[in-house]
C-alpha cells in the first residue's frame, strides 16, 4: 500500500510501506526509501552490479534490524554509457537479469525510465535504466531531461571508474564536471570516488628502456611509408607510454602530484543554501563547474638513494626484510667510508 510521509533514511525520501510476508506467514511492515544512483561510464556493467548488490546488502541489514522499525532501499539506477557496443550489452542484461528489473522479469511495457509499477516494488531491489549518450551531454537525452526538470528525480549518488593512466587520460575530471554542469545531481549528491590523487615515482627497467629505444626507428608519419623520416631517439625516449611493467624496479618512494575532487561545492553561502528551492540549489551546483580549471603542474625532486630502492618494492610496499636489511647495511658502510 502507498502512503506519503516526511523524513527519510540518509536523506532519502520515505515513499512506500511494503507489506512483506515472511516464511512463517506473518506480515511485517517495511518502510521503503527510494534512492537514485547514477553510474556514469557504465561499460559492461560491473559498477551497476556492485550498486545492485550494495542496495541489497544495506536493505537486508536494515530489514533484519530487531531494535526498531524495519527499513529498506529501492534504487533507481541510471547507467550511462557512450560506447554503442557496451550499450547493447547493458540492454541485454536489462532484458535477461531480474536483478536489473526490481527482482521481476523484464516488462517491455514499463515506462521509458525503466521503472516498474509502484505496487510491484520489492525491498532491497533495483530498477536499472540504460542510457546511451555522452555523460557530458546528458541534457540532450529525453529521459535525463525529465530528471533535470524534476528535482526529486535527480541523482543522490553518482558512481564512476573513469580513471585512466597518469594524467587521467580518460577525462575523469572533465567528464564528472560535465555531469554536474548538466544540473542532474541533487544538492548534497555523493560522488564515488569523492577524490583521487595521481602519484609519480622513478623506476629502473632495462627491458622498458630497450623497447623505448626501438621506437626510434619507427616511421614518424606512417602515411608516407618508407619515405618518412624515423621518429628519432630523443622523441622516442621522451614519449609517454602506457604499459603494465613486469620487469621494472621502483627506485624511490612515490610522491603525490595533484588531486581532483567531486562534486564541486556551490559558491553560495550556507545561509543562502538553506533558503533556496531544489531547482535553485541544482542550478547553483551546476554553476559551480563553470570556472573550474583542471590544468595541473608540479615540480618534484627525487634524491639519490644509496640503497638503489632495494626496500621500496614495485609500488606495493617493502620487499623481503632481509633484502632491505642488506641494503641498509650497504648504505651505512658507504656513509662510513665517505
């Protein structure tokens, strides 16, 4: 049965009471709190599945709480993906996996926002809506347009895994700033991750050095064929490469370079925020991204290490303690000799 009520769990509005029968035939009343989760850059759905599982786990713990009123979540998950092939795969999961349809079989006649009928809501379940578009152009999609226009339908949580290699080459800050600029996030929306930091450290690798040198002989302009001049040694050795190193040793502790955080806080004061409407809040949150500059630069120094990084490891902590002790002893002997 449906009822309107104020309040909420973790900021989410209380929408429904759900009469849920247990194995003994008794009826228990469960308050269902609806939450909107937006997965941007959904790919083939790993974060969507994690979100579905998280909603189920939180709801199971709250429903089985013996000390108070039983509560549960029901999530509307909006999966946004630009790659057409990945969108087709996500749609196949939507059609074939009941966990993507509120625990029910797929209903082709459900509304185009992916929701099931209100009386079909089951505690701890999620309805997934698959959207094929660029997340930075969300306002151009009809379903997302309606979310922007309806403050209560905007996202409570935005989840992403856009981090690429060094320098965030998957446009993580720009893409997430674009989502916020569309005005599709609620005021107080939580971003996962909330922040991320790039680190840098020197490594030593004869194999990678050799392979980088071989790039010097590759034609600079492949369209010219053999007539093209070679890349050259300097260009080859100063070109950034994305590699998964297996034969490399980190020689110094990594150092932080820069950090990005999301979403950007509104520029309005706290006093003004309390008196604003939801629509004004969202607009102010969207405006917070207009003057954001994601350019970064830093100067870092790595000093000579007599132990040659023997105790550093490959970014995962110290190596064997005995190796580290030998390196420490060697460093001490060098210092005494000096």
